């Protein structure tokens, strides 16, 4: 019997997730040692990354292969926007910028 897509995906990214979980930054994040500003910066970068991902997903919504994986309930941008409103205030959208790594990821074709 063929493996489920979720199982194939989980196996494919397991090593990357394990490496990330072992990183000092993630350890500090999970233990609550990061400053609020550090968490806000992480949320900011996630906002840019998920915006790019969701734009691509929207453009492929009607694709016969990709379309079934475009699930509105998995969208992260609205929740990230709420987080940033709380963390940075109501004018956050005019004050944030992607860092170099986020710019590279969203512009390089890794996301688009």
C-alpha cells in the first residue's frame, strides 16, 4: 500500500526539523529565554515567508495536482498579522522588513 503524503513529507523533512530543534535559538525560544523583541522578529519573518507561500498557493488553487493541498484552514498570515498587531502595535505593517535570509528565500524561487 502506498504511503500517505503526510508520511512521505514528514520523513523528507525530519532531519531538517531535528537540526532546527537542536539549534541554540530554538532552544531559547522553547524555554522562554528569548526577549519579546526576538519573538516579534521571528513572527515578522514568518509573516513574510507565509505571505509568499500563500500567494503561490492562491495562484495554484485550481491546479489539478496542487489545488487539493491549498486548504484555507491552514493559512497562517491572518494569525501572524494578529500576533504582530499585539507585539508591535497597530502600525506594524509600515515598520517591518524582511531580513536578508527571508528576502533571499522569497525571491529565489524557493517559495515562488
